[in-house]
């Protein structure tokens, strides 16, 4: 018998493949990628593979994608009207506040901007961006909404023609770098 197999026989007996019954990593995406036809490999598949490896593949159903499109109808300062949609997005696997704000920002940059550690620090918010708990609670969702919408309110207050709202997340991100700050500081 193979010495490597023998070394771990207390774990798998004489059948290492029996461990596969316990393999539950990104089950839906793993199944899809395992059945990949190499002739159909494209950029979208590449992104799915990268997200699979990073364990960042979001699980968002098509009905939520449809709802997200509605964000484009909001006007500046109407960000709080997206509260229920933000909560729904934050409830999805793989989506925390920085990612949700990024999705919102690309759909409607006149209303939403990205919140991340760098911009959070430059804006001198107290505390940190909430860490997503294993079990999503109403208090977590509300805290994220409050922080994000207060952040957007403050951005609106500091913006003018020299600091346009649509570019504040990027400008403040770069400002934090120019100030010599690092992520985790």
C-alpha cells in the first residue's frame, strides 16, 4: 500500500475519496465549474473561477439584479430610498458593505459612492465598517445602512465643483494613500 495513504489511514481508512462527501466549498459554483466545457471558456468563466478561488462569489438571484437596476432612477440625496434594497443585498452571501456600496456606485454614481477603510478613515468616522456576522441580524443590516447613508450625507456636505460627488470616493481613496496611510492602520 502507498505509504502516503497509510500515513493518513486513521482519517480515511482505505478510501481517501470518502472525504469528498464532506466537500461543501461553494457548492453551486463548484458544480458549474466542474462541468466546464473548455470550448465555452470565456471572460465570465474566468471571473467565476477567480471569485471561486477567493471565496468571494456572491449569491444574488435574478430578481435582486432586476431590483438593483431601479437604483438608476434615484436622484442625488435620495440614497435613503434604497434602504430595503441595501439590506437585501447585504443579506446575500459574499456581499458586505464595501462591495454593496461598489455595486450601488457603478449603477448610479450621482447618488452612491464606495465606502471602504481608506475613505472611512479620511472622513474620520468613528469605529469601523461592520464585519458581517455568520448569521445576519436586523441590527447588523440597520447599522450598515445608517453608516453608509450618514457617510453619503457627509460626502454631499463636503462636495462642490472642485470636489464633485461622483469622484469623491476615488479622490478620498487617493488622499488617504498620499497621507501615507495603509490598510489595517
